[in-house]
């Protein structure tokens, strides 16, 4: 199964057992630039899961380029700790790489060390919100030598290869881009000058490391930034890199400041593989594809179709480090899915906190969150089959307990069904698919359409109860909220009933905004139709874009706070708010709804009363916990835990992690 994906490949002199790579991703497991046990445990698990190539990084070599919190190889004192990491990865059967990093204008060194970031030119960075200092020729030479010296330390530490980061808007891409490089010397102006900085690093590194040591580079297949390099430029850049001595090219999406989604559900699975295919046509060395390659079928197809020679599974292997081994054995349904939410990885990293995973409660806690076999298996009752209850049931069963899972509705999944309904959110339903498989595998008895009460619990006589009752829509104290024509966001997303043309959404939090987008997209041209129209020239590209942005509904959101979107992830908020603008959704901030009367919304905004009429009104103000069993069981004397939204409505990751911990702590 997946023969192309699991065939070996060579990069220079190093043979790799399969075509799966774990790429460099910031983890922030330390704030001193040093490796520690948390890093070691994390990388051991990624290598143990069957990955062919594991890259540690990003790794800096000076403070101005990477600050102090990024892992550092700036002197020989760091080599022993990296040698330990190399051995850990290689002992598990993977080859070990290090990615060397310099952020240029993207560096936060001013905040961290007080040093002004450096770049090809002193041009304001939209990403770091700073103006860097233009590098002198001497600083260019020092930086190039810094890359080389760090690469020698990588080799000395026993790693099999080294990667240069030349993507994402960092230093090398700043030199390459006419948008960021306004120099008039040998490193600016025409293409051959702008590519000189990177070319010289590769040539210097090749001379220092010798002909047989693998050197790879990660490039932007398209910057996805207006006036910067496109996929056509990327192919030419790749040719220069190959001629300079690069052994493989790792192709990813655009810059961090791009307005094109790079990692999230908006991007179709394998959606940027075409960037790798474009580069592969121009070079003879191996090429790696990246971004949203989440399932084995997509990964194998990319290799089989000749679009790339390897695939990067970054956040995918955070969600399930054993993805490769499960795929190789044909246990695809047992793969814990990366739903591309960014909630616990990108959102945390961009907030200066360590990365973890929504779907995998053990990710980044590999050394402490261990499922241990129960010494005395217990009869465990789990009430509620939402994400918290499903995770608790599976974890308890994996520990050897006898588990019964009760759900009052006709299916497992709880609010995941609702959460996956808005546009581009269907990946969330993969969690339901996964839990369905695991509940069956570990022989959890699932009882559906069963309302549990304390009498039933006592009759079943469990040794331990985990309560995950969930939540229900909150009904705000607005006169007329129960009028005909008013429905809850839950009802709308779950049942998709017919609604009128003019729609009001009361509540501009995460649920309200996603519900508004769901409504506004009704009647708009969707993906397959758009592709058909474009392919056959039935409509112009501009007209197709217009048809995709305008549906049949007019949507207004009423938010009482000064800013809509509370609860949206830091790394994904801009995508959803861009879609709000795209669909022409009218958001009224600082708008307090006073009354609903015969289809009219009466509200106060900036001290003035207004009345607008609507065909349908949606209540999306939030949810409240259900505590029927939670409150009753407290004084029962039955050992128990209360988890998920019935404690307090929060995000999916809170529910899943609480479910894991509650089950793992059963004694």
C-alpha cells in the first residue's frame, strides 16, 4: 500500500527509507535557545513513528537574526546537545537534518535583545512592524560565514544533512525580492545580483562541507505577495541553487505576510503541490512538496504523479507522529487527524507560547502524558460523546478499563458536527471519523439516544464516571428573542433550514462570524463550478471571482463589543475577517440589541436607537454549560471527573485535553 510513498530515495550520499519528511517548525520549548528534554522527547517520537527524514529547527547562529529564544548553534558549546539530538533521531531509524535560520527584517531581535534587525534594505516590515537596518557588505560577509560555520557544527554534531531557510519572507527571500531589496550594489538590482547572497552561501557551504554532505534549501514556491517573486521566478531561482551545489529543494508556500492562506482549512489538501511540480520541471535534484498534505492518499498521489519526490508532513506529524507507520500498515483510519486549525500550534507560537496540538494531547508532553496500563481495570462510564467524552472514552479504554459511552443524541460527535458546517471547516469532521474508528477498535460500548440520570448511573454501578454533558445555546435577555423567525446558530448549522434573503446574526464572536459566512456563501459559485467555468473560459477570471464572493443573502452582524471576532484564533482571524469583507457582510460593532419585534431588530449603537427589518434572525450570542449530571453527582460519593463545555464552554482543544487527562488519571 502506498508503494510510491514508501520507496527509498537518496539525497546526495544519504539514503532515506521513505519519502516522508518532518520539516523544521518552530516549537518554542525553551526560551534560552537551548535544547532540553522536551525537544528530545518530541523529536524521538516523530522519528519513532516511521518518518524518513526529521529536521530540527529553525536553528539560529546569531542573535540579530533569530533573537535568543530560537534554538542556537552560534558556537561550539552547543554541539554536544545537538549531537545528542542527532543520535536520538538516528537511533529510531530516521535520518537527521538541521535547518539554519536568519529572519532578516522578520526578526524580533529589537524586542528580545535590543538589536535592530538587519535586511538588504531599510524597508518597513508588515510582519514584524519594524524598519530594519540595511546590511553593510561586511555584515553580508559575516552572515554568510555564519551560515557556513553553523553548518560545520551541524556536520560535527553527527547530523546527516543541513538545510538553509530561503522561504517564508526571511532574509534570503528579502534579498531575492525586488519589493524588499532596493540595493544598488552587487547584491541588488537585476536577478543575478539579488540571487547572489544565497548563491554564495551555498557555494561557500559546499566547499566547507565537501562534495558528499547533503545541503538542501527551503524555498517559497511563490511569495504570494504583490510585486514580489512568483512561481515562475521560483523555478529560475531553483536552477541557480542547483548549479551552486544544492542537493534537494524543499518547496513551500508564500511569505508570512501573504494574504493567501498557507496552512489552514481554506487551502485544499495538497493545494500547493503544484509549486513543487513547477520547480521539479526546472531541476534534476529531488524536490519536496509542502502545505496541507494531510492524508496518505494525497501524499502518495503527489509522489506517484511526479509532482515531487518527497512530502513534508509538519503539523500532520505533530497530530500523529505514527502517521507513517499506520499508513504503511494500511491502518489509515487510525491516523489522528491534523484538522489544520492552527489553534494550538500557530496561534500559540505567534503568541510566544510553546506549540502543542488540538487533536493530540500528548504532543509536546511526550515525556509526561503517558497512557499507562491500568493495574486494576475499572468499569468507567462516560456521559456525553462530544470531543471531551470521546477522547476520555478512547484513552480510558487504551489504558485497559472497561468503558461505556452514553450519548443522548443519535450519533457521536456532539458540537463537532456544528463546528464543521461553515465553509472550509469540514476537516473538523475528521475527528469524528477518527474517534469512531478508535471506539470500535478498543471495544468501547457506545449507547446512543440514551438520556442518563443519577438513578441510571447508580443502577449501572460504575467504578468511575466522567461527565461530559457539553453545552447548549445561550438565550440572551432580549425581548422577543423567542419570536417566530428567530433561530439559533446551532439549529441553522445543524439543520440548514430555508431562510430569508435578509438575515441578522446577533452575536459577533467566533460562532457568529462563522455563521454569518455560512449564510453569506449560500448561492455563491463554489469550487468545482468555478474550476469548470475557468477551464472552459465560460466566464472571465474576474467575473468568476465576483460570482464566488456574492451569494443570495444579505447578512448583518450585531456585536455589542467594539470589535467582532472574539474567540477567533490569532493566526486564522485575518482569513475569516477577510472573508467577511469579501462577502460584503455588514458588521455593526458597539451595537446592543434591545428588542426583536415582528422581524425588526431594535438596537442601540453609539447612543442612538435604530430599527432594521430582517426576514430571518439568528441567535449566535454563545453557549452555556449543561450541568444536570455534573451538579447531581458531586455529593453522590461516586468517583468522577467533570470535563469539557459543562465546566465552561471553550474551544475544542480544551475539551480533548481535559478528556485525555481525566481518563489518564483514573487510578
